[in-house]
C-alpha cells in the first residue's frame, strides 16, 4: 500500500512536467522570430519562447526550465549563434535538437556593422553583434548570398527588423518545420502564404508612413535598426552605446551631444527595457526630443501577430516623435 501511494504521488508530481515538455517540441529564441514560427505553425501546435517578457537577448541567460524545454525540443529556431550566445552551451548538451539558424539556412540580406565616427567602436564587446566567425558559418552552407559577405568579419545580426528578411525567415521556418513534421506540411505552406501577403502589405505601409522623414536626423540607443532603416530609406546619424546595458563613457556622451547639435537631430530614441537616463543626458539642453523604439517587442504578448505589431509600432513610434 505504501508503495502504491508513493507511486501515485510520484506520478502526480511528474505528470505536469512531463506534459509541458511533451507539448513544446518547437522552440524559438526571441519574440519576433517566435511570432513568425507560431504564425507558420498555426493550430498545429504551440511554440515555446526563450527570451520572454521584456528581457533583452543581450546578456541573456537561460533558466533551468528553459534549458529543459530546449533539450526536450525537436527543433529550435534562432537568429544565429553569434547573436544568441546564451544558446551555445545548451545546444552542445542537446545533440538531438535540430537547431535552425535563419541566418545560416536562409538567404537574408546581411549588412555590416557600422563603426567609427558616431558609431561606437565594437572592440571586445562581442555580445552577439560581432560575428568574427561568420565566414566559416556561411561557407559550409554554400549560399551564394552569404559569400558576398564572407570577407567581412562583422555582420549586424538584427536581421529581423526588415520585412523582406522576415519573408525569407518564413520560408526557412516553413521548410524546416515541414521536414520535421511532414504530416503538417500543407498547413504550414498555407499559413506561410497568408503571412507573406501580410508582410508585403506591412512593408508598403511602413514605407509610406516613413517617406517624409528620409532627410531627418535621429539617434538610437543601440545600433539595432540598420535593416529597418535600409528598408525605409532612413539613416540614423549615430547610436549612444553598442550594448544597451553597457554604459558609454563621458567622452562618448560629449560626442553624441555634439552630434545632436551638428546634425540637427530631431529625436533620440530610448528602448523600453532600459533606463532613459542616458537618452535624457544626451538631449539635455538641446532641441532634440526623446522617443521610444522597441526592437524586440518587449511590451507585446508573444504570439502569431507580435511581429506585425512590432514592425507597425516601430514605424508609428518613429513618426510620433519625428513629426512633433
Ligand atoms: Zn541589439
């Protein structure tokens, strides 16, 4: 009897855990990527998300429950191991998980990191922005688009902030999910088609909203937006810091303040996850205003629509500040 009770207790204890692990077979690292994965999956299942809430992927560390979720997954979607550096150890401990990097597997447009002048030197701050080994990574996949970048040692990895790249990511996701779960292939394809139409509409919409601001200067907290700028014809004149949680030097702030005056900077954009003190200090005594741009979807509920909401709000928040 005692034995039976023990068994029942053990069973009750283990069931919910086993279930959670059983249910989450598809995992994605950051909210925008998770959103695209969930949109392609539709009703066939629920994808797990690692960098949840308003956490930043820069300097992120996995919780034990997230390590378990990853180890129990069939497939994990990430941007690139140089971006989500926190995945490196867990993936080494989970050889059966198919890790799909949308940078490695796809045909994304890749841009080099901006450096020098108003762009803070990257130096040793290689928290996922720097990409010194990119050459090896892309060459063994043999994508011709990547080899264009093979001689550059640093690629900006905020690749998702661009609807053309998002469409390519959707193709990569659809292909990878389809080979993992062939029984759902036609559902994935239909969902992907619907999503791509929405992404195309979003691109046009944002370009129209942003076209009046092509020649206006702005500064960002960290250099997350080159892909967004390229798609919409915008150009940031500088960034305050390379790593949002790594405060800039006094000299750096002086340079930024000078830049604000020289370029007639209209807005300096903070990010919702980080204290606005830096931005306040930078604009003090100038005509520049403080705006907010959110590159990760910090304030949005994860889900299939998050990506569209994130990109719409980027354009809206940009206009909101620049048009005042
Ligand atoms: Zn970043």
